[in-house]
C-alpha cells in the first residue's frame, strides 16, 4: 500500500557529499519505520541507516559519523545526507518501509521498497 521513490543519486568524487531522498505515498507516514539499504555489484544488500516511528535513528558502523538520516514528515520524505564519501560507498541505495516499532536492520524485516538510486564515488 506504500510506494517509495528514491532520488538524488549521482556521481561524486571521493571526499565529496551527496543527498538522496525517498518520498512515500499511499500510507500514513507516521506509522512506518524507514530504512536505507545499499547494494554494490556482487554484494548483498546491506543496512545503512534507519529511523523509527518515534524518531530514533541508527546507522551501520561503516557510515556512522559520515552519513545523516533525517525525516520531513510534512513531505512524507526521508533523506540520507552523505559526507566524506568513499569509493566503497558506491552502490544502489534503496529506501524501505515497514509498519512496526523500532529500527529494523534486516532486509527481510521491510515490506516496502523503492526502485533504488545509483550513487557512484570515484577515487
């Protein structure tokens, strides 16, 4: 019942920054925990960051201190601001949603997914 659309991906040099967005439609935004995942070629889709229904935000160790997740409830949108990007951050970034408390970190915990947006970081 929820449609998620990511945007904002692109090309950036190592050390640069980029912000990706995810807009949700078709559901009550406040009822969903939201997550960001990423998947590099040949790699498993991995958790990057997530925000609970109450606003608690968690990050994976690989991005902690460099990435910031935020939410604009009025626009039904979550963001992932990425700083000090590294080549290993190159991946398709996916937005996900699930109507449950807490901040799920597993791919199988999420029931709704966006189409992904490509982020490429050159060295």
